[in-house]
């Protein structure tokens, strides 16, 4: 009887080695790895659904006629989510002495900042306005003097946006004092240093101001309504990784089992010959 044929007869039983403690740990690790990758794939698909829903909502709101912000935000208790990305107009005067820089805002791969300015409406309330983007490679800690706001009564057009909040990670701003630069458009924090009632939404300009001084911040384009991001491709990648791990591990296990069976058979043959 040949060694190879003896090894073949042993194959059905060689998987006993796979129940040894070290291999059990290996099995559990691969199982956890596959489950994690599948979960990440489905998470990316959920994120894709969220992006598609937001894009659909954005497309519906961008075609709505712009209305005065005083009518859209008549008082307290407004539905901020329902007004997000809503076209709006505003008439009032800038409070240029309250300008604030939002740091860390790149545009077209260039470092920069946003320029926020309090804007007083006819009813005395204050709307925080994002006039746009300026180049800032770190040298500016406050809005440069050359970026003055228009004087007198000004008419504005833009999109309403919700207050931005810090997530689990990211920079934070001091809770006290008058800030010249901030990490995000946190209306609650800005309200502490702006006189008057601050509206619960801010305005991102989408049209240039009349008689705006030169230079002026660069206007930010409205969010794209057809950009779904990389979520679908990421989901496909995670599912491919899970498939490779799920199918590849048993193949590797079988290969190792056969090799060990062949080694055991060879050792047995040598012992019998001796």
C-alpha cells in the first residue's frame, strides 16, 4: 500500500486537530472577522440610503421659491429640520464688528476658513450669515480687515442651515469669552457673544451681495443633489472581503489538514520500516 493511499484514508479524520484550543481561537477570530465585515457592508448601505434620502429632500427644497427668513422663522419652536436647505431671503444690516472666522474649511483642496457675520433684521433679531470662503493657510486667526461687509441696508439670498454640533471627536471651542475664530457654526455658542435674539438657523449665501466690497469671500456652491459618495463601493468591498475570508479559510484549513495527514502517514511508515 502506498503512503499516498494511506494518507487519503486518513483525511476524513484529520480534522480532529481543528478542535485543538489554538485552532478554536483561530475559528472564532475568522468568524468575528466575517461578521464584522458583513456588518460594515450593511452599515455602508444604510449610509447610502440616508444620503439618497437627503439628496431627494435637497432636490425638492432647492426648487422652492425663496421666502423672507422672518416668515420662515416667525419665532421660537420652529422645525429646524424642515427648514434645512430652504431658500430664503433677508433684509437688514451687517454688524461687522462681530465677524467670526470658522477655521479648517478647505475648498478645492485649498486650506481656508468661512466668514461669519451677524446680520440684524428689521424686527431686531439676528441672523448669522456665512458670507463665504477665504484662503487661510493658518496665518489668520480672525477675519482679515480687508474682508469688510457691505454697509447700510443689504438684501441677501441663500440657504438656511442648522447649527453645527461637535461629535464624539473633533476640536472644541472655549466656553467663555468673545471668540474671533471657532471650530464650527455653533449658534448656541455664538449667541453668548452676540447681542439680541439669534435665530436657530444660519444663512449660507448663494448669491453675491449688491455693492459688496472687493475682496469678498468666495460664495459656497449649494450641496450637490446627485453625489452619493463612496458608500456603495465601500459596501461592495466589505462584502468581497467577507466572502474571501469565509470561503478562503475552509480551503486553507483543508490544505493544512491534508499536509498534517500526509506528515503523520509518512512518520507512521518510517516507524513501521524501522
